[in-house]
C-alpha cells in the first residue's frame, strides 16, 4: 500500500470513529433487599454498599458493584449478588466478577451461563486452578470428557499434588471405562486427601470394573459425603464476609487464649462492627486494649458502654482501672466505688478500690474494704493489706490478727513475716511468747535475706525481748546504710533501753500499694 493510500485509510478510520454513536450502558436494577433482618452492623454495612451503587451524585464503579455482590453472596442473597456481578462486568470486566457470577450460575444449575463466565474469567487469568477445576466439573457432568480431561490435566501440571485434579482425571477415566487408570488416579487423590471419603464410591466402581469385588465392597462400604476440597482464595474472601458477630467473638476468644492480643482486638472490633450492642464484647475489647497499652482507645470503648447504661458494674470497674493506669487515683476511687455499689459481692473492684484508698492515705476506708474481702474471699494479700491499713490508721493493736493470718496463708512471704514481727515488737499488746516467736522468726528472716530492712526488723524484735545492746549494735549497722529519721529514732530508743513504739513511720512507702502497671 502506497503512503497516499495508507494516509487516506487512516483518515477514514478517524472519521468513522468520530461519527460513532456511543451506546450508553444500561445497568440491571437490584431486586428488593430487606436489610432489616440482619444484625445492626451488617444491616448498616449492606445498606451503605447499596447506597454506594445507587448514589446519584457519582457514577458507581465496578469495584463498588463487586464489593456489594460479594457481601450479598456471603449472606445468601444470590439473585441480587448476580445482578451486582453482572453490573460490575458491564462497567469494567474483571476476573473476580466473572468468576463469582459463574459460580452462582453453576450453583443454580445454569450451566451454559456458568461455562461462558468461567471461560471469560480464564481470559483474565489463564492459570487460575479453581476456575479450571469448576469448569472441568461442568464438562464432566455434561459428558464432555475430552474438555474435562484437558482442564484437569492442566491443573495437574500446575499443581501435581492437587487432589481435585486427580479426582477429576479418575472420574473421566471411569466414565470411559478405563478402570485401571481410574483406580490409580482416585487412589492418588485419596492419598493426598484421605478425608475425601466421597471418592470411595467412584473407587469402588473402578474396582468392580476390574473384577476386584472384595476391594469394591470395602471401598463402597467406606464411602461418605465429604468431597474433595478446591482451594479457592476468592470464595474464601466471600465466606469471610459471612461471619456473624458471634463467630468473631469466638475467634477473638481463641486468639486471646493463644496469646495473640492484636488478633483478639481485631476480631472483637469486627464483632462490634456487626453488632454494636455487644456490651460484654466491647468491655472485653477495652480490657485487651488496656493490656496492649492503648489506653485512650480503651477509655473510648468503656465510655461508650457507660453512655449506653450507667448500671454496668464491670464497665465502672474497667473505668477505674483505666483511671489508675493514668495515675488518677481520685477518679479511680469514684469509679471503683460505683462498681462496688452495683456488685457488692465482687472482690476485684473492691480490692483495687482499697488499694487506691491506701495510695490516697485514706487508711480507715481502705481497712473497711479489706475487711469485707477477708470476710468473703480471704487471701494472703488481703489479710496482709488489712494489717497494713490498720497500722497506718493508728490501730496497730488490731493489725496482728490479720497479719498472722497472712503469714499462715503464705509462709514464703517475707513481707508478711516482717509486718507480723514489727507489730508484735512495737504495738505493746503482744504476749511474752508472741515476742519470743517474733524474735525467732526475725532471726530466720534476716538469715535468709540479710538486707537493711530485715536487719531493722530483727533489731526491733531484739529490743522487744529486752536485748537492747544487741538491738543497738544491729541498728547502728542499719543507720550506716539507711540514714533516715525513723531508723535514727529507733537507734535512740534502743540506746535508751526502750522498744520500738510503731511498726513503721506514718509516711512509710510500704503503706502505698503500687498501682496497676507499676511492676
């Protein structure tokens, strides 16, 4: 062709293109969808997806229709899902919409439409094995054995360990009455996927065709209903959209038990996206966020619950914990107090309330709450802290009983032992025998832990038993290391042959219980 004719041809093509009338796309309308029958979060999500494709202000994108279709398919609204996939393909043909439309056609028995869409899907991804396997299944069902064999063979080349491909080849061979070939392929499929007991029916027929009736009877007797799985990432994405809020809660619990807090939080958030009214799940999420150190987010979740209802004891308990995490003991006390008012028998909030009161030096109130705990669910810790609260409030003489209980409950506790020794050595109401027992215990304690704190405890016990020279000598060694006013006051008392007058000074750090997260 000469250059003149070539230029003329190009010009004609351009003119033809300019004069071409563009046919507008006509999208299929969605059938009526009753979103109200779903959980609140899912209903809202569905409605948002529907609104996105129906918006008059903007032309919906193929991706919007695809997303809507997957969401509808996940929840069994297949007719509307198929409309969505078809509209997505009209706007922009792509593998996902073609494949999912084909799958829905296949499930509905519309095999010609399924074949067409599966072939279109393969034009976008020629090595997609789920597409080839599902199309092969249709061809096998229609008796198009060569077409089915070709597809199963291609999958076998791509994935030699594909049980689905081996199963397909075996059933093709069985249809051709090639019984030995069928047996070999089916045995291979079962070796790869032993639980696919549905295959044992086909294997039994292959054995029967070979004349091996005993093996045929055994295979047929073992047949079941479980078919060969087709690994299908795209359908797995659809299935994942089907999960209910309770499915996500269960997944969150499993993740928590495995120690994966990030996954736990993610699943709980998905549950709340489906159903915002799950109070216990929201509080569980707040607890996980607290453990992750995401305090502000945890506060938001707890406050959301408290806006829903101010009568939830667990919410107030968690709000108190979060106040405590931010070193706001006054607000923590208010929250814990509300929790205790709503659930008086629960000890967790009461214990943290008493601890916070100790830090605020409200010792009388703290002692009352520790007493309530030991009256209900006593522990070595609650007995010990009740004793400390009574000492700090000036009621030293009544501290001995709970401290004795604390040490009896946990004889490995050096703190409980030291507190009991100091009370029996300073409060003035211990019997001679109790003082002697305190001295014996103090000697054992100091021998095990030769630190200044326990040296001073032993010195107090020595003085209480009249051994002032020994007490003075030991206390001098303490003062050399821990030069504080209380230790010096004790040294002065011992030199004057006087016992200790108090277990600890009023401002002793031991009375301030460490807050959450301090260890």
